[in-house]
């Protein structure tokens, strides 16, 4: 009688363990994601309180640099809010090196970061060239001075922090945990849709804006999966944002914090019927689809060797094969 009770008790305990942990004793992906989200929400709240109480510049009709400073402070706080939980969970819950988040330095990191910046610049510039040659948009040079150069450089810093925040949030700990808990294609689809949904609140956002963001989410997800590092994602992300807005003036008129650009952008009246930026978003989307297909097949875009060695140590102990590309 007691033996049966003990067996039932052991079976019940084992079932509870399986609900929270896998057979290797590690928390399942769903629980780790829940821990991460809870941690992030607390830090978001603390960051908002700190920024609103002490750090942000206040006043009406703030100048361009004051607006940039406010943007920098808010985005840097947001970056820390999504970065710290991922690093903490990797170290103390997952028992993994924190570099597996995808932000560790490795041989070739500068080369890959520079290569991705160039990719972002070329993608945007090629779409701008198409708009200009077809007459669907016109661009006028606003002049060059040391002041505009300083403004562009300040915006560059803000763009890097903003892109890093979005990449850690959308291609960081949750994205990586979902890949382990399900598979890459399910995760890529879910997070591409979430990336699109996150852009609904943008000024003058249209259905084309959301569709473009979904395509961009697919593009960035493929880059992460092929390399297992966030540096290339951050590089291409911030450069296309900076090039579109600060160089070519696209979206500056609707921005809440940008006030200047090297060129002014004006869409043709013949395309205004589908939205001011709809044509540019459609063209960019088509280009990114083509580039994504190319990158998926490209042999030069491959797993960072240092990450390959780190990940290889974990499947036997962790119980899940990350299905790394070769």
C-alpha cells in the first residue's frame, strides 16, 4: 500500500518536473520566456520612471539636439531593459555563456558589422535610385555644413542604439528560446508578424508600412539564423534607418524627433493616392525579398566559428539541438 503511494508520489513529482523542466533538468523554453518578459516589464517601468523624473530634457518647442538627447536616453534605457534580462537568464538560469545572446566580440566582427552596414546603405540607395529615375519621387540637396555633419553624426549614435534595442528585443533571448522550443520557421513567422505589428504605431503608418516591416523581420531573422550573431542584424538595421531618414529625408516630416536631413524627399503627386511612402515601401520590400533569398542560399554568410564551438557544447547536456547551419 505504501509502496503504491510512493510510486504515485514519485510519478506526480516527475510530471511536475517535466512541466517546468525537461528531462535534463533545465527550464523549458516557455518558462524561460515568461521569466524574461516579467523581468523586462519591471525594468521598462523603472527606466521610464528614471527618465521621466530626472533625465529627459523638458520644455516646449525643444531644439533638434534636445529632442535627439531625449530619444537617446529613452532608447538606451529600453536597450538595457531588454539586454540585462537576457544576459542574466543565460548566465544564471540557462547556465550558458552570455556571448550566446549574439553580442559577443569575435574574430571578424568588425568586418561583418561593416559589411552589413554597406548592405543596408546599398539596399536603401538602390530603392531611392529607382524612385528618382521613375519620377515617383524627387530629392533636393539641402546643403552641407559642419552643423549638419554634427547633426548627422549625433543621429548616427541614436540610430545604432535604437537598432540594437529592436534587435535584442526581436531577435534576442525570446526569439532564440522559441527556436529551441519549437523550430526556426515557426519562430521566424511569429516574430516577423510581431515586428510588423510593432510598427503600427509609427506616424503615418499604413498597411504597406506593416507589410514592409514583416518582410524586414524575415530578412533580419534569416541573417541571425545564418550567423547566430546580432551584429550583422544591428548593422544593416541602423544603416538603412539612418540612410533613409538622415541622408534621403524619407519620413523626417512625420518624425517626432528628427528635424533635418541631407536631402529633402518629395513623392510624386501621381503616387500620393496610395500613400506618401507606400511606393518606396513596396520597392524596398521587393528588394529585401530578393536579398533575403540570396542570403539564405549564400555560402559566405555562415555561422560564426566561435559561436559554433559554444553551441556545440550544449545539445548533449541541454537536450535540444539548435539545428545550426553548416
